[in-house]
C-alpha cells in the first residue's frame, strides 16, 4: 500500500492575509520535502479560491515542490475540473510531469467548494454537465496529441496540437469522490482510479460504494489492476494516544467550524462527537502509531485499497507538529502496515499464518 499526505493550505481565522499565506506556502513546500526524505509515496495539494486558503494556483505550488523533491509522487487533491479549462489543466500537469521526472498525477473533482464557478464564469446549474464534458475532453487530450472536439462549454478544437506531452504515458488521472453512487459509476465506466474522501461517519458505510465502482469497471471491460482505490482522511499521530487526541482536538474543531464549504455554518463538533470519530470504527485517524496502523488495516479489510492519503496540517497546527506526524507516519506506521499486508499476502497463498508476529492487532 502507498501512504502519503495532502494539504489544502487552510488558514486559521487568527492568521489571514499575504504574510500568513506566504508562510503557509513555505511550510507546504517544506512538508513535501520532509515527506519525500522520509520515504512517503505521495504528496497532494488541493485548490481553493477564497481567503481562508493559501492555495488557489495548486499547480504552481506543485511545481515548487517538484524542484525540492526527488521520489515522491505529486498530485492535485483535487483539481476542480468543472470550472477549469481541460486544455490548460492537461498542459499544466504535463509540464509538472516533465519537471518532476515523471512523478505527476491529476485528481479530478467536481468541487465541493463552489467559489471557482462564478470566478471563472460558470453557472452552478450546469454543475454535472460541466464535469462530464470536461472529463471527457481531458481524457481525449491525454490520449491524442492532435484533437478535434466540440462541446457546449468551451470553444471547439479543430485538429489542434496540444503540448507538451508528459513522460508518463498515460498521465495518471484519478477521480476524486465523496461517496455518491454516480461518482462510483463514472469512475468505473471510465476505468479510472478512484479516491474516496471520508471526513465523517463510519468507513463501513462506503463499502457498497467501492464495490459498485469495481463492479461497474469490470462490467465495462476494464481489468481489475486498473481499478485502483485510494482512501483519504484527517490524521494526527503522537506516541501517546491520549496526547494525540488532546493535542489535535482544538485544531480539528477549528478547521471543521471555519474552513468547510459553508464557512458561515461549519460543523460544531462536541467532545463526544470527536471521541466517536476517533474511535476504532470512526473516520478520524487520531492516536498512537499502533492505532493508526490498525485503523488503516481495518479499512483495508473493507476496501482492499492501494493508497491511503492523510490530511495532517489543519486548523493552525504548528509546523513542528506537522513534521512530527510525517516522521511517525513514515518511520512507525508505514512499516507496520507493510508487515501486516505482507503477512496477509503470504497467508492468502496458503504458505503461512494470516498474521505475522510483528503485525499489529486488527480490529474486526
């Protein structure tokens, strides 16, 4: 399993303006460099267009990260494809792929945050149609160096060349989804890997969603190897479980109250809500390295996913703490998960018991 981290570059209510945004961007690049050096697999940067986030030009940030990293894969998390020009999106990520030596990926989403629609001249009444058309065009651009195309929401293309071409062939494109059945069907029919974001509720409720995705993909003629799944969510780690919970609570509740799509409403989280979310069957990854590994493995039993992505730098969490989480995730959690999954693989072959002596206990 690949393990990585992602960021939206949120700004707390107590730190806004150009200086705060500048510092946040520096910290994002530094976090990516640490993650690369620690041996994590993926670093993602999201796109938002309002004053409580520092990142609107996420490809620019990813380009800066490409310059200071060597191995880690670089992805959007997500690109709001519905309000973007697919030609520009493809060119940006092809360029990122060249700059990074073939490490670029693109995660295409419809957009839970809607500020980009009026900003770039699109009507929310076309929310679904915009995404469907632009995803179709993006996939055509990935497959064809010269393209003839006509649609509803952008000028037609008449045999034009689209360059540069990426080193990756094809450029990896993931679908970002929040659990709606139409997202599972769309990704499955296209044979595209799927990233499931879960920031609330019990993970088990998404098992039918993942099953629908794979069932749809196989029925459309795509091989099982193409139907990859990633799961993403919020995470915080300290050696002591209670310390991790106590330390993260004010940052998590601040983020959920002030930085969600409806920022004037938010989600007020009580201590009991938080305890339930952080429990063994909740969606929040907060605790000791052992607990985090156990929860990742529990979700792997549900979904059989190939990638786990953690959002760790929310609600004004100090960068020193972010750096500690990166270290725990890479040095402590990743090896435990690898050992346990290797044990499962050997057990499935009939050659060894299902759980090695070094594997963590798994909640079942």
